[in-house]
């Protein structure tokens, strides 16, 4: 699976690239919004990790632009930790919002969770031998 990172801080990006590649992901890192968006317009990706403060733009604007034509899962990774920033990020279309400093292992877990929801297992709950719930004796009382 392909993950795109748009992050201008090399130390953070290197950490993300390393942990994601060690887990088998194909990772493409860009330091500017322009380069990352250009890549995403020409290549399919499964998930985007996006910083808010970028040298040539704002991650919020990138998210809004992407949401006009793409449902790619977006995880904001940013130093902006105020509640208003988190709320705005989620309201404009991000799937998750992580503040710096962050745990690389937690970020990997969040990435895997988003991708698992995007690509659920092929087996269906209906085809598995799951126990079935039966309501034989169900009493409902309403006092009004």
C-alpha cells in the first residue's frame, strides 16, 4: 500500500518513512504542499499524512482541495494542538489528527487502523460461523 507524507521537517519525515517502510508500506515523502498535491493528482495513494504548517501553503487548504475529488484517508500530523485546530481539521475532512511530539508506534497503529477500515478483510461476518442473537423473550416496558 502507498502512503504519501507531506511534511517539511526532515527528522519527523525520516522517522515516519523508516517505521512505515519497515512495516512494508511504499512511502513517498514531499516537503511542500505543491509537490505532494502534484504527485497525488497523478498517482494513486492509500493514505496521506499531512502537516498543517508547510513552507508553501497550509495543510488545511490542501485537505479542503483534496476533498473536492478524493476520499483518501488523511491524518494530520502537526504542532498545532489547540482544540480549534483539531476541530477544524476534522470538520474539513481529515480522518484523524495527531499532535507533535508524537509516538511513531502510535502513528503506525493509526495508519493501520485507517487502512483496515478502507480495505476490510475479505470474509464477511454473515458467512462466518458467528453466534446468532435470538430474542425469544423480550419484554419492553414504557412508563409515560
